[in-house]
């Protein structure tokens, strides 16, 4: 699901994307300048591996996600407390953002029941 950033205003634009056993649901809202605020919840089950033995485990996920999307290069890093994702084609690919968040979660250290 691609969203044109220039069409996002002060009225939140709701979205919901599903993939396998994961749901990414939230909204996009104009913040200021070239910044769009993304607030969402990522929930469901994700397959990952035990960091010790390599056994596949299903990890329950319920994460609040909040960051800015910049329409172009963001240069004022002192002004905000959230991460900024830069878009160079004036669109936000919600599917890609969801998959990036899932990969970030999977990259953490996890132990299966046998290794705890």
C-alpha cells in the first residue's frame, strides 16, 4: 500500500496492512514542514529463531510504533525526539515500513523455552 505524502493533511489518514499473522494498523497525519507523523500498532505472531540453539519460535508481538516520514531529506535533527524515515519519491510504502519493523524486532536476542 503506497500513500502519496503530499495528500496527507491534518485529518488523520487511517491504514491497516496484514501479512501472514501480523497486522500493522494506525494513521498518518501532517505534522509540519515536510514531516508526516506515523502512529501505529504492530501486533500478531512473528517467526524468529532462538539466538542460542537456532530453533524456530513464534514470538507474540504487540508494539506501538511512532516515527516521522520526511518528504525528502530531513536536515533539522535537533527539533524532534522521534526517528525520521526519509522518502525520496514523495510516497510512503506502508507494506515496506511494516516489514522493516518486523525485521527490526526479529534482529533482537530471543531464547526458546529449552534455552531459558
